[in-house]
C-alpha cells in the first residue's frame, strides 16, 4: 500500500476524465520544501513566513528574510512559490521580537495584515525581501486576513513601491509578481466582487473561514463537531468565491487543512476547484483520490451538494462521492 502510494510521486494528478488538478504544497521549513519537491508538487502554494519570526525572538531584517525566500525559490527549481506575508497575532505574544500586546481575543485582534500594516516598516521590509527573491525564480505574494478592499489597495501600493525602488537601485527582479489575497475572513468572501479586480489570484483559507463563519474557535475541542466545513453556509460561501474567480479566469485554490484530507477531495472538485495547496504528508493520498475521481460526474452532482441542508446531508453526499478504492 505504502509502496503503491510512493509510485505516485512521478504520476500526474489527473482525474479519470483527464483534467489536471494542480497540487501545491504548504510549507514552512526547508524539510517541507524538499519533500514537496520530491513528491512532484506543482509548486509551493502557501509558504508560512511566521516560522522566520518565531525563531530567535527578534525581527529578521531584510537581508535575513531575503536569504530565506531566495533559498526557498531555488529549492523549488523553477516551480512557482507563493510567499505569504506575516500572519502573527497576540496568541504568539511571548514568542517573537515584535513586542505584541496581550489581547483578550487574538483571533479577532491585531493579526495578519492588520499587524503588518500597524508596524512601521514591517510590511515594506518583508515585501522588499520577497521582491528581491523574485529575481531567482517565479514568486507570488499572498496576503493573510484580508477583510476588505482598503487593505488590498494599501498592500498592493506598498508592493509596487518595493518593486519600483529595488529596480531603481539596480536589483534584478521579476517583471511581474502576482498578488493574491487569502480569503479567510467572511467579509472578504462576501465582498469579493468589490476588489477582485485588484487581485491576480485567490487562496481560500478554510481553517479560518470556517472558524469565523461559524463562530467556532478552530482550537477549542469543547466545540466537538461544531467546527467543521460540513455546514451549508460554508459550502455556499466556497461555491460563491470559486465561481467569481473562475468567471474571471483567475487562479483560485484552497489551502486550509481540508485540502489535505482526501475524504474532502470530491467535494472540492465538485465546487470547481482545480488547484489545492496542502501539507506534503498527505499529498500522495490526495493525488490517488483525484486519479480515481470523474470530474464530469462530480460537477453533475454539484446541485445536490448545494441542496444539502445539514451536516448529515453533506456526509451522505460525501459518502456517495468517494472513489471506489477508498
Ligand atoms: C487557513 O486559515 O485556512 C490557512 C491556511 O491559514 P492558517 O492555517 O495559517 O491560519
Ligand atoms: Mg488563516
């Protein structure tokens, strides 16, 4: 069984009816990047830069960040690397050099892009390091915790500035650096038409989207089944976001844990997703599921999925959609 799975390292992630589903890796360490490369990931779909800020309890400067991002880009040998700007909040108050204040409600506090913009120079320094790394291979910039248009415009302007200044200083940078938003705050998912034009791609963060949509803490075991993507509100919102992106021919992926759980693969494909980003460890299992699924058949079952009224109904849909090998 393990050996059979290993064989899939060099096989394409193609459905039975021949559609290529691109599997990107979530990564935060050198080991993840090496594994992603070895498993034939299409690229890195989510590089969590928090890691750099959580080692050493100090803020890494531009040079240190640049070296880390450049090594990441070189490690993926020409495959696209998606670097997410810092996503840290008060839940990590004691672990960084950012002197974060304790907050009563860190998940809804100064976190992600909010913190990056609140601190002088923090975001510009990070964007400059990313832009410099773009001289070594294809790079995309991804911004976490976007809640609306203002943040998108502000970060985009800062990215433009970093590119302008570095080019003027003679740095070799990519001609174009695609700019994307994490869709993980419900307001961003709902108001997406108001700012989708400002974006080059979208990555849906289901971990937080589910948490905020259902008012269910992603880390609170006491909530039992309440924290789950199997809720009609989640399905409808995902469907809406994917439709808007696909309608514009814009790349859209899911990078939450759900993308790394092969049981949910039929559901994500039915919703129209053709790009997923997941931790390397379940990548081959998800690839195996994709290769045993018929996309045309799943798309035909989308109306049934959208009609499911509760968790039990969604579970039934999922059970019926599992590939035969499972
Ligand atoms: C998410 O929220 O789904 C996500 C991928 O980001 P993180 O888990 O880092 O919050
Ligand atoms: Mg998140």
